[in-house]
């Protein structure tokens, strides 16, 4: 029989939507071989056996461990992870049921010179080898093509993963009030945390003109005076995107009309740059220099 897919955590398809809505991560201490100890985000669906194998791998590979440290703050990485697990479980289940079509395709892959080394490594090293390969997008695409593409039964699950905001920032960017409220309630990250691009959730909400989300974040003590790593305030974003109502709201919150960002620009300068005359006029009436 063909080699089994690497054992990973299972996804309950019937509860996928609920699980995704609750994807806050805990952390675990990992002692790396370079002597450092770091906290690594752990998705709640990862079982103990799989996590133990992953920890051993990470302990011996400090660079990979450090790259995964902020995994929970990187929704695209998390999304790819979840989708990979759904695909892996799909084929694993069919192999266990001895589905002949899947068994034959896996056999063909195992005997294909382009992929044989991958299967040999997985046989030999299990989760360690799996972790080495599951971020290789080109390899996974080739394997998917040889397997006949994404099975139709999997598409709703993968679509759900794609459509579900997996971080506070994504929820704010999409203007999904309930999802933002859920993330705030879980305290999956600080309300003013910067994402890998250096932007806070409030920055995304203001940029997207998502007023209800903006107010919810402010009520949850998001800082309107600083929404990114470049010194921009919520007023900069509101003016820069031409959202006059949010310009007014930011001024009501007491954001300094003449606060400058790291480039020395105040909100009116940003509005001028983007030709938002209504915002320019409003800021002039409020004392913009």
C-alpha cells in the first residue's frame, strides 16, 4: 500500500466554521539548540503527538522556529496551514478507507522520480520531513496537479478558510463587526498590535471607511493617535483616504490636527497629496497649518 500522509491534526469538517471563528492560539516554550528559549504560537487544533514532533523539529532548527514565532499574527501563513491540513486529512481518510483511486494516485506519486525523495523522507522522518516540505508551494502545486487538482468536496471547506478573518486585522480590514468583537473578546492579540506590515487594526478600519468597526476599536481603547509604524494617526488615514466623516470623528477624539508622521506630513498634507478637497477644507477650518 502507498505511504500514509504525515500525521497532522484533524479537522472536524462539520464544525469547521465554528472552529475557525475560535482560532486564537496559545503559546508553548521551545528551547532551541542555540540556547535561547522562545514562545511559539500553537493552534488549538494541533494534537499532543503532532505538537511534540513539531517542537523537536523546531528545537533543532532555530531559524525556522523564529520565523514561526509570530505565526498567529500572520493570517496568510495560518490560512495556508489550515488549507494544507484540510487537504491532508481528505487524502488520509481515503487512504485509511483503501479508496482505490486515491491509493493508485499516491502510488504513482511515490514512484514518480520528481516526488519519490519526498515520500522517502516522510517515511524516514515523519513530521520533520513534512514540515520541511509543506511550505514548498511549487512542490505542493505539482503534487496537486498530479492528484487531479483540488477535489470538489473540499472546495467549500477551503473557501470557508479563505473567507474567514483569521486575525483582528483581517476582521477590521473587511469591516466585519462581529468578527472584530470576537477577536477583542478572546484577546488573541493587543488591540494596538502591529501586523507584519506595521499597521494596527484601527488603521485598517479607518482606511476601509468601516465606521462601526472604528468606533468599536476605539471603545476598546485602540489608540487613534498612532495606527502604524510610520507615525500616522487615524486622522492621517481618514484624510488620506478621503473619509470626511471619519476625519470629523478623529478630530472629536482629540487627535491633533497638526500631528506629523515620520515624513513630516500632517493630515492635510496627506489629503492634498491624494486630492481629497472636502477633507482639506474641513482640516483648514479646524486649524491645520
